[in-house]
C-alpha cells in the first residue's frame, strides 16, 4: 500500500481556519513546521518520533545497518531504533527501503521518492502489525 499526497495539495491544507465567537483564528499545525525540517530534494530519508511529523526529525542519507547507532533522547531506548512514527523520502534519485530488524533483516518496505507517511500505524508490515516504532535499518534502491 502506497500513498502520495502531491505537495501543492498538502501545502494548501496546511493552514486551518477556525471561527470562535466574533473572532477568526488562523493556525498552522506544528506538523508543517516540523516537516519543513526535511527540505524537498534534500537527499534525506527523514523520520519523526511522533505521528504527523511532530518534533525534530532524524535524517539519513546513506544505508545504515543499525538505527540504534543514532541517539535520540526522547525515544524510549535513547536511540532511533524502533522509534519512528512518521517518515518521508526526500532522496534525490532512489527509493528508500526500511527494515524491521538491524542488518536489513525481517520485513522491508520500499518508500518511493517524494513520498511520505504521516502515521506509520496506518502502514502494515508483511510480517504482521504495522511500521510504527518498528524500523531498525535502512538502505536505498536505485533500480
């Protein structure tokens, strides 16, 4: 299952207008600010601890056998291992591949270029369950 939202539509939906009493309040979800921390065409696979791209992202540009090598203090383990809840492939020319186990083991998921997933709970793994807090390594496929 793949889902891509064209960026022009995502940007248009970024602002939310609410009316309350006599006033009008315009707010921008914090997710858009956090997503901006992973610029388009940056060459990175970006991922966030929380759904909807909340917080500061992790950014990787190469293949990595163990996400446990990358510290992130707000994750339960203190590393990015099994801690991503949102993901975006801003690679320059390749598809990102994520794996449920270190050393490219277990189930894998190919994430097309310019594709993102705001909530990994909604993405099923072939081995069962979902991809939320279930990524331990990544590589790139340029086929």
